[in-house]
C-alpha cells in the first residue's frame, strides 16, 4: 500500500487515533505506542493551557506523533 500523503507530510500508517475515550494519560500513551499511529486528534476543549502538567498534549510529549486539534464541541475561540 502506498503511503498516505497530506500536503507535504507522508504517513506510513493510515490509522488516526482520537484521545477522547481514554481513562487516563497512561492508557493514552500505551495505545499510541501499541497502535504505531502517526497522527492523534485532540479535542480543543481537552487542552488546558493553564495547567501544563495535566494537559492532554503533555501526555503525548516524547512520542513521535503529529497532533491535530479538533474544534468540535468548542463554543468560542
């Protein structure tokens, strides 16, 4: 199967993983590692800019995934 190309980015995996259903940051990290996904979607409402220690983005730190923000459910900018 040919790699998936979006703009100038080439993905070997066509599996994109969402972060919405994981019970913990550790479960999310384990799923990202096990799935070997290269792109993770994150709901903008789950990003806590005030608390960087508990932020969902920090849970993905160190992994080599790209993060795509999803604005679904966001009521304002």
